[in-house]
């Protein structure tokens, strides 16, 4: 292997005048008009952002190894009238929200029915731009854009998303700032549906997490309450299992979980003060073998139940809230061991994340 000496600023500037040789957000358009942004860097990481699907992430690879599952025929065009399930791309990131995450609802708190997981994935981004460069000896690019969820006489929300792409690390990091531009409070439900696929998820993969408690969502999940951390081989007709995690976090609110094999995995990092809930979605069904690790400011339970249980967050007029996540590919046994040690330390020394209200599931 080359090591990393060749990525020193002095070496690069002596040998190349265009950083796109090493790292870029490369924008293009498919024949059907769907916009793509191909992200790649010198670590071997690559992923595809879809500006016309809320700036979410479709394919993702590390040194040729796929990190996510994708659906047949994807990426699909956005369609406000189309169902969430038919238009589900799979892909590494599908954002659920911004005012609803969970099952479809016919009796809304706000006017108009709500489809599964809300409207966000049907929305197109504007003002997409790339910036960045050298800061001392570190080179980082940023891709930014805005997405609006709005309705005349209804919610007026604007999301500003920024991805940061380092030159030499296998890290996918994004930050969102959501602002209520309207003159009335708006419900705010944000869940990052991070979808992992084969071979990152397969028989033998384990979810390592600093849990204070883990609760099954329903009767089906209770069947797997002792095996939620372990993933099995693909099965015909497998019925999904969903678990709610109340995690421990450091004093500053930061937490981490990881999906690991012996020498490969992915580390997830975020702040529980912003995103106190973690949903684990297990779907090891043959052919559609895709599983989720989903930080959120909510559970995917819908506005109505969140309101009833005191979990629904409201964004006041003029108010903004910010959220951020980072995913890091764990390449090699040492990287996996370091991630395990960090999470074990959080489990020993951390405290239960504040704002995670799961008492109703604890009493079941």
C-alpha cells in the first residue's frame, strides 16, 4: 500500500494543479433529468447524492465494496403523489420528516393526510454549491443546498444541508439546520434512515451500542429481544423487527454505535442532545436484505402517537434546530477494535441520553 505520505500538501502541489484528481463533488444529470452529485476522495470512499431527492445519499462504496442496498430501477424520480415504499431508493441515507416520520395517518394534527415517513424524500433541493479547499495542511470540500417543505396556510420549513468531504478519510458527514419561516409552530420530526446492505450487513455482523435500555417495538420484535444485536443469513419471508435504543452518552451528549465484523464495519456518531432516539430496523429478508441504524429526534411512530406520548417536538416561528451525523468506514481489525473500545467506554462511563422518553415501552 502507498501509505499517506503521497497526500501531503507539498507533494500534491508539486505534482498536480487540479484537486479533482483526488477529491470532488462531481455534478451531472441523468438522461431523465435527475441530478447526481458523485462524491469521492483519496481514501477509496465514494457516494452519490441526489439533489432531487432531498440531497439524500443513494449508492455508497468503499474501495469497491458496496455499503448499502439499492432498490430495482433506482434512483427514482420524486413524485408527490407516489407512495414512499414504491419510490424508496434504498441508498445509504433517506431522511424521514420533516413534520412526520412513521406510519401513514388519516387524522392529521395539521391539514392534509400524511404518507409513510413524510414528504421530505419527494422534495428537490435548490442552491446546490461546492466550496472548500486547503486549511493549513488539511483539504476539505463542502457541498451545500436547501430544501423547503411548505404549504400555503401551513408549515413553512427550510432545511439547509452541508456535506463535508475530507481528502483522505472514509467519512460521510452531514449537518442540517432547519428553520421555521412561518408564523405558527410546526411539528418537527427528523429521522435519518441510514440503510446498510450486503456485505457490510450479513450473517455474523453485530451492532455494538452503549445501551441504557433496548425495547422491542411490537410482538414481532419481541421474538428477537435476546438477539437484536446479531444479524443472520438471508431468510425467505422474514418479518421486520424494530427496536428502540436508549443510549448512554458522554458529558457533552456525544454517542457512538457501530456495525462490525472481525475486520470491517461502520461507526456512527452524533449528539444525543439533538437526536436522543435510535431506531434499529432489522430486515434480513432474502433479496431485500437491508437494515437500518436510524438516529432521530423522534421515533418513527407518527405525529399522532408522538403527540399523545409527549414526544412530539415543535419548532416555534423563527426558531432553528441543528442536527449532525458522521459515518466512518472501519477498515481493518485495529479500526474495529478501537471502535469497540470507545463504545465500551461510553457504556461504562456514559449517562443515559436526556430527552429520550420511552417509559411507555418500558412498562410493556
